[in-house]
């Protein structure tokens, strides 16, 4: 379709998109943001990015992407330049992108660059805005959320999972029909009910921006001596995790989730150069969580993303016991009592402006 018929057209799009917490981790990629192993994540509810995109169709295509960007009310040139490069890289998906001027405002409900998958929420919200514009400009004949997942992946691999509610799986896996490296697929209806309202309390050990970006960490997997065995074990762990979640087997679920978290950080320590993103209080929390579980038999466990902050996972029915754990043993180890109370969510929301 000729975009010239839309010259002068203006519009506003707003999407809220959540972060997610991977249960089986994706760490290592190749090509155009393809994963070295399959992964699965809980889509969250409260930790999210809120992105508003105002756009205008210009008279003709521009060599440079036309974009003004603010993050949490302030100009952010570093983010703006990343977005411009991202937009320029996806003109095969959106052939109109050089002929549109964008004014984008974004904000988070949680601190960015601290290992809470801020790129997942931010890039999925942005991709959803672009897919909405794509439809407004008359492009049809595609699955909206599959396209949004594909575009999200091109900006941030883990973002591909944030466009679906509940659980989302990304990456080709021999045992999972429909799995793909190009986009994530929804998986929330294939697990026991206990996992459909699971809680994730994010304990903020540090709000400081992490010392090594996820992009750099992924790149270091190419020379990591344990990378191939990691990719193999990740796919095996995914098979085992899906079995435990289908059966509602919390014991196996806890074992797999915690091993995945520690293996992720072990890979960082084995990279060249090696790096450590956990803080002393991260380790203290892990020990206290495991001690509490052994003492009380409450099925609470931890996981980590690429950062120091603990994600405390547990079934809804145990929220009072876990609140006691937090108040008596964990809150003193956070940065100024910082905690985000979250749970499995219903995916992105499109808001009228």
C-alpha cells in the first residue's frame, strides 16, 4: 500500500506492557536476536512500561529517523539514539518507518537497568505501538501479537515474551509444537491452576545500574567454555519444568527454578572477562529463603534475572507466611526497604488517548 495516501495523517497510541521473569533463562544469542536455547517466563502485572507514541506521516521518507523521546519526563539522548537505530533496523518489517515523525514518552513503574527486565517491558510496549500504527496505516493480514512479539524480539530478546499473558515460551524446542526462534508463544493454559496467580515479590537489593549490560553478557557466551553444555541443559530443564508445571509439582518446580537462576550467574562468573552481578545481600537473602523453606515447608523460592535483585516466587495461598518471611528476615537486606509486590498478569493493555 502506498503510504503517500496518508501524508499529514496524525495519531496517538498508548500501550502498557509488563516486564517478565524468566524461569528457564535465555543467555546467549546469535544472528538477528535469535536465542541459543528456549526459555519460558511469567508475565508480570505491576512492573511495567507505559509508552505513548504520537506520530505524523511526512511528505516523503527521511534519511534519518525523525524522533523526539523522553523517559520519565526528561530528554534521554542515549535511549533516543538506541531507539533510532532500532527503528532503522526494522524498515523491512515497517516500510513506512522513515516517513513518520515520532514523539515518544515512556516511563516505568520500577527502576531500569537493575536486572528487572526493563528492556522487556520497554521494547514490547514500543513494538506494540508500532504494530498499532502499522494497522492504522492500512497494513493487514497478520497476527497482531505474533508480529508484536517478533518486533519486540528484534529490540530485546526477552521482550518477545512480554506480549502474552500468564506464561510465554520463546525459542525452538523439539517437544513444543509451534515454538519458534522468531517469536514467543502463549503457554498459560497448559499449566496447573496454582501457577495462574503465582506471586513474584521483587526485593530490590540495589537500584544501581548494573556494571555489565545484558547485551554484553550475551556476547560473552560465545567464548564461554561451558556455553554448549549450558544450552543443552537449558532445553532439558525446560522439558522438566513444563512437566512439573503441568502436574502442579511445586517441589520439582522450585528445584529447577533455583538451579536455573544460579546457573545463569555461574555463566557470568565463567565468562572472559568474568563478572558478578549479585551483591552480598543477594546471597544472604538466598540463604534465608532456603532456610525458611526448610523450617516451614512453605513452597517459596527465588530466582534472579541479570542483576542483584531477588524475585520471590510463591503460590497465592501462602502470601501471609511469605509476608512474614519478608518482614522478619529479608526487608532489612533491601535498599531502603524497596520492594515491588507483583504477580502473574494478564499481559499488555492498549489505552485510549
